[in-house]
C-alpha cells in the first residue's frame, strides 16, 4: 500500500499522534490488542515451519486475517486520502479487494475455492510493487517487507491449493446381508432404488451389540486400507446405525502423494515432476518444496476423488459377513438416508402387523371391547399408527 504524495502532511500529523500516544504508554496496549485479535502468530509460524500440518479451516482463517489486515491498512490509506481531498480508485480498490476476499474465505466448502484466485491476484500485486520499489528507490526495509509478504502469501496459496485438492470427506453406507446366496435368489423388484437400500429388508443380523462391534472393525479396516494401499492418513467414525445399516463418515486428512503414486504404479509421472523440479533448481528451497506439492496434487487429484468408489468395490466382506457398501458425498447422503429410513419404517410396520405379542412399554392400546377386537397401537420408534388384533380381558380381582 502506498500513500499519495498529497497525503504526506496528513501522514506526518498521524506520526505525531502516534508519538503522543506513545508518551502515555498506549502503544503497547494497542499493539497487543491488535496482534491478538487481528492476527494469530502461532498459525503464521506454523505456516512458515510446517504448512502440511495446517488444516483447510486453519488456512482459511489465516487468509481471513491477512485480508482483514489488508482492509484495515486500506481504510487507513483511504482516510488519509480523504483528508487530503484526493481519493483515488486504487485507494477504493485497496478496501474492496480484501473485503471480497474475506467473503470467499468465510467457511469450509466448495465456494471458498475462489479465495485462491484472490490470493493469486494479491501475489501478483505484491510482486509488481516489489519490483516497482526496487526500480524507484532502493529502500531495504520496503524491499524486505514486500519480499516477506510475497513469500508468506505464496506459501498460503500453495497449501490452500494442496489441502483443498487432497481433503476428501464422504459417507460409506454399509448394509449387512444375511447371505449372498439369499441375496442373489431374491426377485429383482428394485424399482430404481440403490442396492444398499433394497438390502435393508434382509435383517437376520439384527443384534445391535454384534453390529456395533462390527462397526468398530469397519473403522479400523478403512483406516488401515487407506494407509497401506493409498498412503493416506484417514479418520473413520460411525455416524449412524439402525438395524443392519451402518453409516461411517470417512475423512482423509493427509496424503503422502509421492508414496501414493509409487503404490499406484505411476512412476513415470513422478519422473516428469522430478524433471520440472530440476529445471527450477535455482529457486529457494521452501518455494521448490511448495511448488512440488502443487504439481503432485494436480496429478493425484483424480486418484483421490476416486477413493470412495474404489473403497466401495473392495469392501465385500467384514468379519466373515457379506456386506453391501455404497459411497455418498455430503450432498447426496441426506436423500439416501431419508430413503433408507423410509424403508426401515415400512419394515418395522410390516413386522409389527404380523407379530402376535402382548403390548408392552411404549405401545399405546385402545381396545373397543373385551374378547377379540381391533385396536390401534402406536409403535414409538416409527411413530406410525396401524390396526392390530389384540386380546384383552378383565380380571375379577381388579374390580372393586
């Protein structure tokens, strides 16, 4: 950010104001509040030392903080221009640009991918100002400040690109079958539904404790399979369970992309990356490492996106029990689970209609007369009402 020459008297006045505040000891207070509220230096140090350990949400938080700092400096520059009655378009742009960047970096999701383009523009602007500073006056402090700013922003852009390309989250809907032979012998009355939803009626394995133990084994198996076969650090957690349906949320946290390409037999692609890096051998080492990660993430993007479908094909048996697995993204999971719950409710209602047991617990019975008659029973888990034949009697000792 540059201050117009007409605003230099105002800048001198601002310096005198700051010197006056320093005499009252307010500079340390303002500086402490400024650094604590506007910029988290622990995240900045982690970005410089171990950027691969930062999550997408932490990188976006850093982007918001940098944009906020830029907006504050832009407002200060615009205020000085207004005092000098010389408001310029670049002065307005220095306020509007970071505010738009903050909007795109507000949360984790597909829309904030645009924040990379705003940071890329920021990088080009900083680089242009850097060379402009070198050309006009060799101010060592200004050159160092712009160079450090460009390096930090370049690393932030690189790792935002890498983490957003490698971070994948999906749901595995696992349906425990009662036997593969029984499944293939069933009539094909699918009516367009997915395989996993249709298998919900095969509920011979209805022991909740058994299925819970099976779900724990599924979580371990998914993490081990992704680690050994794809060089991924993943986290799997049971998200939902009902009947023979288990929903597992899988989150891929980190990927060793070089190791992944080796495991997938893509050594020729690795050699291409090595050739490019040899051509860029004169770059600083941190920039070379970041650029290498960007190139590898571009190569591995399709492989990472295909992980859910590959995992679905590989999982056909868990603990000696046949299973059917279907992977869904966040946008598709709600519709899939709603259809599954509807079918499970239908199965519960059908099972209750054909079961002749005494109404207990949460069931509510309203008999019409003694002997055999019709009543309505509300089954609490499904909140569905249906007719059912019940037997009621009056014991003599209950009469007064």
